[in-house]
């Protein structure tokens, strides 16, 4: 079977990474079945706008379905012969897991299990899923390596993502399903999530509101541009392994204040800053060791933070007509 004959199920297809991945696959002539529940965790209009772009492709089929709905999933798998599952649907966000923990149980645990069961019973050849850099929790050693122990999560979101890796391992072992987990590091770029720092800062600065800067600005992140994340995800789809986990990060850690400075320059405005303490569940630094991803996936991030922010601001101005 050639790549173009494969049917790929992308869950969370109206989400930031899911949409970006699906669009790239569709542009390459791949067949994509997308599902999303279009929940209201953030602006549904942004999700619908992404979806309209995907629906313009003849090789795209969309189902408005929640991965918690096992019967609806059974119907989709009955209708379509799914060869690859790429699960990007999840309740996202570290801080929100303090507010609504049960949404993480439903989507990230029950929904994930539903998809593993569908893969098991429908002969799915490859199961790729989003994990998170959050699984490293309060690890002090940097850069974070996939060989590090990750049994000290400091948010329920992180715990749910580590649980996904363990569940995938069990299903890979029991039912010989190829399973690959991708630990994404702070993904940003055009069509990004409104609850993420870059989006929040841009919106606040353009509307003359102060920005909240946590841990008094003493934060470092491995900001990773969306196109690089998509390239790494497609590499994992096309190189199935019995079971493995990879870091997908930029492998260049940047200070939060550097991001703010580049953004201010790009917007042509200075920000007013609310300097605030560290938030519960947050970590001071993330840093990805991507040597294994380079060796086995051919993963090589190409986009610098300044170029990535420039691209995001350009998209933001166009989309919101600023």
C-alpha cells in the first residue's frame, strides 16, 4: 500500500496541531478522515474557520464526533477502513486541569482508551498520539531526554499524558499495535491556541491591556514552530515502530522575556507587564533533547523564534483584521 492509499484518522482536526497536520497531509494528496467535538474550551469560531479550510479538500471527510462517544467511533470505523490513527484530540492546558479535572479524565483517558480499542479491533497498522513535554514534571536535569524517568507529574494534564504513554505501551505489547508517542514542546505559530502565551500577549498588547508574566519573567521554554511539529509528526506516521516515545522540540530554550521583546518589536508597541508569581502546575524551564528524534525520525527543526513570531503576527493581523 502506498502512502496515498492509506486512510488516516486525525482526531482533534479542528484544533491547532490537528488542523495544521491534516492540511499538510491533504496538500500532499493523502486521504484524511477528521473528527472533532468542536468544544468551547476556546473560541469555536477559530475552530470552524480552520475546518472550512480542510473541507475545501476533496480528500477530506469530517465527522463532528467526540472521542468519548464509543458508539460514534464504531460507526466511523465501520464506514471507513482506517489504516493510521493520529490522536491529537485531548483536553489541553495545564492551568485548566486545576479548574475542571474531570474533562481530562473523559477526553484524555476514556477517549484515548476508546481509540486504542478501535485500533485493536479494526486492524489499524499504526497509532501515533500527542504526548507532552509536561510529563517531565519537576525534573531538574536539562535538556529533557526520553530516557529520563517521568514519574513526578505536577499537573493532572501531565499525569493524563503519561497515562497515555503507559496505555499505548500495554496495547502495543498485548495486541501488536505500532504505537508512537510524541512529546510536543510549547507549540506556537499561525492558527495557534488562544490560551497560549503568544496569542494572549498579542491580543492584550494590541488592545492596550497589560500582559500577565508569570514567575516574574524567570521562565524558559523550548518554543517549537508548528511547521516543525507537523514535519516530525508526519515522520512518525510514515515510520511506524512497535512502541516508542520521541521529543519534538526546537532544542533551543528561550527566555520568556525574549519572546516578549521580539513580539513587541514585531507589533511596534511596548507591553505593560503584570509581574506575577509562578502558577500551580507550571514549570520554570522546558528543554528538549531531540537526538533520538533526529536519528530515527530525521527530525530537524528549522524555524527560529523571531521568524515564527513574525509569521504568527502576520496571520493574527490578517485573521482578526487588525
